[in-house]
C-alpha cells in the first residue's frame, strides 16, 4: 500500500473519474433539444403577441330618469305597557298618507304598503320602548310630479304624523338596451384609439380579434366617481351612463 501515491497513480485515478456512463451524453443531448424547443416556443409566443394591440374604449350618454321610487316611513314610539295603543295611531297616520296621495292624483295601483315592523329601543335607565314602523312605497313614471310632491309631504307633520324616511330613488327603465348601444360605440372608440396608436408606430390595425365589455357606470352629471364593480346613482334625475369595452386588433 502506497502512503504517498506516485504521479502515475494520480493520472490513472483522474482518467477513471473522467470515464462517463454511455447514457449520460444521451441525456445531455436530449436536454439540449428540449431547451431549444422551449426557447423556440417562447420566441414564437412573444412574436405573436407583438402582432396584437389591445385598447380600452368608452362611450357615454346623458339620460333622464324615467322611473321613480318613493319610500315613506311612518313611525310611532310607544312604551311597553301601552304598546297596543300604538297600532291604531299608526293606522291613523297611514290613512292620512293615503289621503294625501289620492288628493295629489297618485293611483292606488302605484302604492304598496308593508306590514307593521316592531323595533325595540334598548334603554338601561328607563322602561323599554318600541318603535312601530310602516313603509309606504310609490312606484311611478311621473318623475317630476313625485319629485315635487315629496317636497310638500312635510306639511303632514303639522298633523302630528312622524315621517322618519322620505326618500326618492330615480332609475332608467331601458338601461339594458342603452348598454348594448353604448357598447357598440365603445368598440368604435377602441378601434379609433388603436388606429392612432398603430399609426404612431408606423403600422396599421387589421381585424378585431377579441372584445369584452366592462361594467356600467350610471353617474350624476360630471361625476368621476367610478367603481370597478359598476356604479348606479339613484339620487339625481339627470344622469350620465358610461360603458367601457376592451378590444384587441391584429397589427400589420
């Protein structure tokens, strides 16, 4: 046994370590082919993506609400011991509201009356109290008429009627049809933008490859309070309806 191997022994050991099994070169060659294929596919994908231009277009239109929902809440506060006496008083208030609506030519068919809701008021320092509440809802196409009428209902307060809610909500009944027409205009706007962008790069656009619609934004005039999930303003009679569309065009 050699304590200090000679140079000849070292060379022999080195040659033994350099001898590779016959399947190793095959594996290395296969890996090279696969890597080349992946690189070729990546190049093709990037090249293909460069031939498509995606642009967002928008279209908006000013509209007037043609439907109104008027919600009137009447309430009576009663104690725990005289709770039953509150129901006749609430019925009396409801009758006054109905008379007011009839006198102002609101048809009964437009009026919906809810059940009586009982809401307990917690008070640790005194007797338990309850709010008896009833909701009157009017749905109508007479937007201007109900808007004016809602401003005059406060006169009923002089008769001892407590109105806890007097809210108007304005809607657009043909919004689905309006959305379709605006979507077509938004695609046209996207095409115009894509044309200018391609022109700036010395190219031109070809056919429409794909398109998708965005959410509908129903906003007050001159508002920029848009939302990713869409917006529907119900407080204003005059509104702006905006629709966006994402379109992809081929580039040549």
